[in-house]
């Protein structure tokens, strides 16, 4: 099994809890950060810009993504320029479509040509990857986020889609592929195996990194001990009969 230090895929932390971002920022293995409006709402964020500016101070020069939240492309564009103005290391997240299912390609092209670093998000098909890649400016750094975890939730294997995305995106060398919404630590090694550039994971998943390569017999014993200690701490008892 490949060791963590040998991984070529970059590890990004996905979340909107400021204390969690600080925790991950202290880890030199974390090379970037992502957020989204759903995570921000769950974290109780009320002031979007105030949170973003605080997060920027915490992450330093590492890349961080903040998402537009308009549904109209004109408003998305205005929000994108505003968000981009907050820091040079910001990637502006643009959904691949709006809620009407209209492709964001024209907006992606305008923003990318204007030098805005984009993170085109909520992508789940090879066709979407191709359409977005075609719209990106060759000289502007960009990210394409394919939600491999959500693909897997539908019973489909995301690996062929991710491998195809890597090939398609070679046409734009300044664009990086993100394995988004991972469900388990194993996904990090799968992303690395298909030469995905980045995987963004929640703190809960990233905290499992010390388990990589752990002896399974020892891990089994720890699990048995956990069950025993928890049952004892709960005070469980069963009335038993004497053996005949």
C-alpha cells in the first residue's frame, strides 16, 4: 500500500467551521481549502464576506474556494468579481448549471478570460467536464470539481469518470481536477491512482490519515476493547442461567 508521504494528489480541507479550518491550516499536509453555501449554513455563518475574510487570514497563501449564490448568470458574474477581489488565492466557485439546468459555459468563459480563477462545481459527468474544459482560458488557473462521492451514491463507479476527466483536462494544463465529496479515506488513494490533481475532504475524513498502514490485527483488538469498554461504561447486564 502506498504511504501517505508518497501521495501525489493534493489534500484540500472541505468545510466552513472556522475552528476546523484553523485546525487543518496547522497541518502542513493540507495544501488548500474549499467551502460551499450548504456547509456555511450548517456552520451557522450569517455574514458571508466577514467569514471569508476571517478564513483568508487563517489559510494564508493557500488556495481557498468561495461560491457564488445567485441563480441568474448576470448576478453570478457580479458576485464572482466581488469574491475574487477579496484575495489573490481565491478560486470562485461557479455551478456547472443554474437551477434551471442552463449551462454556465458562457459565464465560465467570460470570467476565465478576465483572469478570475474559477472552481466549476457540482459536475458529475464526463460530458460536463469536456464542456467546461473547452470554455476555460488556457492561461488562467482553474479547478473542475467532479462530485465522485455523489456519483458513487447512485451505485455508479466514479473511477472511470475521474480517469476520463484527467485525460480530457490535459487540453488545459492550468486546470486541475478535484475529487469532491469523498466518502472514506480510501478515496484519497483512488484519486491518487487515477492521477487526480486534488481531493477535498471533510475534517472527519482527513483526521483518519494516521490510520494509513495500521496493523489490522492490532486494529481488530482495539475494536474489541472499544466494544467491551462501552458496554461496561453503559452498565449493561443480562441475567443468565447456570450452565447445566
